[in-house]
């Protein structure tokens, strides 16, 4: 049995972008909203401080399985571990009730490959509701494109976990009930699950809307201390989009990143190994403060302006060409062939002009995506216009 057929989670087209309609699946959404309502029933049962402690412990531990496991390991392979530890990390991730590791990681890889483009699964350019929750409830992203996650879908135990991702949540829920009765179930399990969901979702929505940008990435990612505190270090999202294969997301001592601290601890006792640190020389490149052109925000603003004109938006991308540092930064990204040229656009009116400029911005953004040095300015001999900033 091949990896492709082992997990009955659907198919996609050759480019790894699902094409089905993006309607909200309201029937499947009933359990989602039901989980949100469940904690309210705690008003009618006795709740102890142990139930609140259970809620906190389950929030922190399950968030770690998502950030260290689903995200930094299964999505980005930013460190390594043995097969048993990998199994534990995958199973632990399922307890967060965010589907299986293959579904989660494959969609996240698509987010990095197509950030803020039409193929992005949860870009806030399609609305904050869509990026936060809408995409999860839609019919469009129910299946898993195993071609984007071949490196892990080859493991039969991971495919088993993927097929039976309900086992983990049920085990945790039953355990909570046995420990704390209804209070343990409603506060310990359901409330922590709701908080966990929205903490995770904030990275997809708010971390592309609110915060500062250190690096001139071709997307709208931001750095946010608040989101980093909520998510165990995932709030340094601009850092992460700049160097997605880095196990660290906080690049400075003050950028709070407890997931990285925990992984360092696990590396010390040899549960995990080969943690990928960001190359020091890349940390000082492509910084907006040094004068790098912020193509990501330029493109975002210009795209919005172009939409106001009512003109069709053309995404222009080119074949990847670079290696070395580029591979490090875009390890899981593959670009598609050029679909149009800015010179193909008619320049007959304002909307045509806007589209032409946006196409050029797309090309520049894509060049930055493939080669971070496109956004780099020299830091060895900065001119007066750079030192003044
Ligand atoms: Zn992102
Ligand atoms: Zn990521």
C-alpha cells in the first residue's frame, strides 16, 4: 500500500492546490461550535481550582505539541528525532483537536509556498474571519495533498494517527472526566481546547495583520510579543517567514520563545537533535530598518489599491533559480512557472496601470521569495541615506 492511498483524506491537483469550492460546511461545523458552547455548561456544575489547573496544563502542553511538533517539526523539519519520539509528537499533536499531522503540515507548507497569493490557504487578504476560522470550516481544505508531505506520509504509524486523529482527543477528554468529573471535562478539556484553537488561529490571522516587521519578506507577516506569549513563541512570525527552517523563531534574547527553550532542553537529554539555528549572517540582512525595500507591504497595499480600481489581479511568478541560502530560507517552497507577463497587460486606463504595477510588484516579491538578498542592503558601508533611518 502506498502512502498516497493509505490515508483516505482526499486528493488535489498537480500543483498541490485544492480546487473545490470554498463553501462553509455547516454540518461539519456543528461540532466546532458545540465545543465553543460546552464550557458554558460549567455554570451548572461545581468547578474546582484543580479543573482550572487542568485547563492551564492542557493548554500549555498541547500548544507545545502543535508548535514544536506539527509546526516546527512536521511542517518545517527544523530539527530531527527518532521514530518513537516522532510518533509521540504526532499523537500529542492530535490531542489539540486540530486534525492529523499530515493535514496540518501539508496545509501549512502551502501557506509558506504561496503566502498572500491566491493559493494561500489562509491569507488575511481574503478577510480576517477567513484567515482565522473560515478556511478550516470550508469545504475547500478538507482533504490532504500528500504530495506536499511525502517525507512523513511514508511512515505507516503516522498514516494510522492521521486516519484516527480522534483517538487522542477522546483519551484526553475521558481522562479529564475521570480526574475532575464534569468540571474537569468542561473546563479542563473543552475550555482549554477552545483557547488552544484560537491561540493557534491567531498566528494565521493576527500575525499577518498586527505587529512590526523586521525583515522585508514578500508577505505581510509580523512580529508580535502578545501572540508569542499566547502561542509559546510563534508570534515572531515575520522572523519565521524570513527563515522558516530555523527552529528558533525568537531571534534575540528578548524575543520570548519557550518552544525553542523546551526543544533545547529535549536536545540536552537527546530526545531531539540537530536543531537548526538561523545563520548569523542572515539575521542582519534584509532588515527594513536598514533600508531594505519592504516589498511584502508594498505589494499588499498596492494590491488593495488595484482592487479598488476593479481591475483583475494577475499573479506573476517565475521559476526558482537560486541555491544555498535560498534553499535554507525556502526549503519547502516550490514556485510555479510564469503565467503571465506584465507586458501582456493592457495599459489603457488607470486600472491597467495599477495592474501593470502590481504585476511588477509580484515579480519583485517573487524574486525576494527566491533570493532574500534581493531585499538586502549593505551593512558594511551604509550610505548616509541608510544611517539616517
Ligand atoms: Zn504566515
Ligand atoms: Zn511555518
